[in-house]
């Protein structure tokens, strides 16, 4: 799958380019960009964004809430 768009993702999501969801619980692995409004778990991609994250982000640029960090970011 190259693109994934869903209201809610639970479990493992592996996408080639882009994942966009309202919320996720689990692991989102994407080749380019992960986007979510709310999440619990792990995002792995070049660019990760989650407005309200309880978990970890691993990528080139990660943004959770107001904080943006390279390589590793976390939310509580």
C-alpha cells in the first residue's frame, strides 16, 4: 500500500509513502510521512506529526504537540 487514510488505525500499519489518520493505537511505519491528530504507540518515518502523542517518534523530523525534534521525539 502506498497511501493509507483512515479514521482510526489499530495494530500495525506499514505504508510506502504516506499515512494520515485521526487516531492510532500501535505502530505506524511509513516511507515518507505519518500524520495523526491523536496517537498511542510508535511512529516511524522520515517525517512524523502527531498533535497529541503518548509514545515515541523516530525519523528525520518529528513533531508532537508544540515540540519538534530531529531523530527521536516523545509525547506523554
